[in-house]
C-alpha cells in the first residue's frame, strides 16, 4: 500500500541542520553524498536535501510505492502535474508532482524492493 513515509526539507546547510536535529531530538543521520542526509528508522523518516536542483518551495512529503512507473501513470491520469521527472539517487528512484490544488509531493521506490 502506498503511504507517506518520508518528509524532506530543502536546506542550505546540511551539516548544520544535522547538528541541530541531533542536539534537539537525539536523531542520527546517514550521509548520502555531500548534499543529502537522512534520518531513518521511525514511522516517518526525515531527509535533509542540500541539492538546489531538487528543492521544492515547501517541505516535501514523500510517498513510498512498489511500482514507480505505475504510480507516475496514475498521478498523471488523476490530474497531477510532474514537476521533476523520475531520477535515481542513492537508495532508489523517485519523481515529484503537484496535485490539482498545487501541493507538491514526491513518490519513491526503494532500490531494495
């Protein structure tokens, strides 16, 4: 079943924000390259995205699916608009879209699936 399991924040200072969340909540992060870190292990995980080419205007809820291409087709058929086509990243692939009211979300599939 598709579910929101990830929230991503566009950030200018990945190391600084990692330090903030570690100090404030005791979270530990895994680095996925120089511009990305993720905190995993909870019901909803958190990503810190320092890659300005992938930034969204607001925080980005991300929906995990089993079939990324089918999800893309379903989003388009339902009236969504793709804002960032499918791309690969360490750990999987994803795309971004806006719903008919303008909310931007991501959809991803783990490479482990």
